[in-house]
C-alpha cells in the first residue's frame, strides 16, 4: 500500500523522551480519519518498530548537549513518553 499524497498528510511537531535523550521533530500523519492522531500512529504496530522524524533536535539528558539532524528513526520500544506540541505545514 502506498503512502498518502502530500495533500492528505499533516506534519505534527512532537517531543519524546527516551532513557537518555529528549527529542523533538516532525512526524508525518494522515490529515484526517484513520491513524490521524499521534496516539493512533504510535500504537500502529504494523507500521514497523521505528518512528520516522524529520527536522530533529536531540538533547542529551546526561550533559545537555544538543544536536540537529534532518532525519532520525526512533525505536518505539525506547520511547518513555511522547507529546504533540503543535501541527505545522511540512518543512520545505
């Protein structure tokens, strides 16, 4: 099955925390309907074991060091919590 086209998607800015990192990035979701909520997407195990984020900031909880990355795949099993910050247009 193919992914929805750009007009059928929205980009949500999310913050998640893993054991040693706080991560913020854009998560691409369907605009409406099935799996359009972050909680639905997070619990959709058929999408695989990773969440794909873009325009990512990673902060170490150990030393506070901050890194920027255009893309990051995060293992669902390592997520302690995740919150949606806001909904934005996809990054250019």
